[in-house]
């Protein structure tokens, strides 16, 4: 793993000089800013007991469904399409270092984009001069969830990129897998067939994997080690699949 810092720094530089990075960042902040203003407008119309931070962070799925595929779809697919990954592997660099370097760069950008939304709450607190708008408990817990879940979401995107040479196909695969992980599992939890006694282990597994429930726990200050294990183990599994996929494609090319 000696070359991992070099690959990671190179990938970060490539993201910083890419115009698409800045276009995606502006779109992200614009969309999340519109949501934030809408939330404040609804709070001005009628008071609520739930913190604005909780309502805002419940929209985490919007950038996950659309930004994660954009951040990851070209990381391995484009390298394979251009044949540069074969050239890169002729140097003393392993497939693991390549995959981890690209994953790390995408994840750092993901954190940077989400971190910038913290400015919304700071500006609101600054001008409204009301501590209720800056509820640090739900805010800290929510952003901790974003950072933890982002490990898995970015790994899913990298795995999707390893499956195809086409960026568009990789993006669609990432969107589909993330949709199944977040929305599909939530839908399964409400299926009446899983209420049968014989399917209780399946029901327990589905409940365990519900991402929205994890967010609710984090914003209430409940940090469950089982949830941490879910995201960390899922991330490791997705990255292993990505490494194996790249190596398998190289063997058959």
C-alpha cells in the first residue's frame, strides 16, 4: 500500500481541475439550498417540534441517488474504456491501491459537498440570532450519519463503475443499486408477507438494513455499533467486489 497516498493525491488533483466537479458542486448546493429555504418557509408558516436540521437531513437520499453516480461512474469505467488502467498496472501499483485511491478521492469530495451545507445553518443562526435554529445535537448526529453512510454509498458507486466500460451504464447501475438499498429495503419492511412467524429472521434483517431508521437514531443521539458495523462491513464488501471485478476484467481482456 506504499503507492496509495500518491494515487489518492493524484485523483484529488484530477477532481479539483475538472470543470464537471465544480458544475456538480454548484448544482448540489443549489438544490440543497432550495430545499433548505423551503423547509424554513414551512417553519415560518406553522411551528414544528422537530428540528429543521432533522428535516433537512432526511433529504439525504436526493444527493445520494444523483450525486454519488456522478461522482463515481467514471472512476473505473473510463480507465477501462481508455485502456489506461492496464498501463497503470504495469507500474509497481496494485489493483487494490487503484481502487482505494479512486474511492478515497470520491469520498473526500462527497464529504466536502455535504460539509459545505453546514454553512446554511451557520448563516441562519447568524442572521436569525436564535439558538433554536442551530440545534447541535441533531445536526452533529445527522452529519455523522452522512459521513458513515457515505462510506457505503460511494463504495456501491465504485463497484458499479467496475462492472462496465461505459460511464452511463455505470451511473445507471449505481443509481439502481442505491435505490434498492435505500428505498427497496424500506418498501420490503412494509410487506405484509414478512409478518409471518416463519419469516421473522428475514424481517429482522430487513429492519436492520433500513437506512432511514439509522438516520432517525443518529439525529436522536443514538449511535448503535450494529449500524456502524453494517456500513463498515458493507463498504469493505463492495470494495472487495470492485477489486475482484477489475482483476477479472483484466484477465479476460
